[in-house]
C-alpha cells in the first residue's frame, strides 16, 4: 500500500473534521496547520490549488509514517470515512 491523500480527502477533512486516508486518521487541525495566507476563498472554503498542495504534503507525511510503522494503522476513534489505497 502506498498512501495517497487526494484533494477530495482534504476537502472532506476540512468539512467534517477528520477522515481515514489509507488506514491513517487525518484531522482538520493537520490540514489547518498546512494552510497559507490566501488559501481560503471568501466563502471560507479552500481553493483548488490549496487542496492540491495540502494533499501532496499530507501524502508525504502519510508515506513517512507508513515507512516508519509498516503494518500499523492508527485508530483514534471512529472515522468519518474510510478510503483504502491500492497503491
């Protein structure tokens, strides 16, 4: 399994607070920590470019975590959604 976060994952996490991405729970606070000035539109939603950039960064973090702890999936409560990764 090669973890990969998508812009859709980022949008879901931003809207609902957390999600399971390839077996790892990602919280809104992790998304917010990666935001930059100007990443949000006037309606409060993330821009397309921001979602893509944040998804790439989350993907790197998930891959690092996966490489450090192979086979371990973190369960921090019931996930909002679960998306398996085929690699």
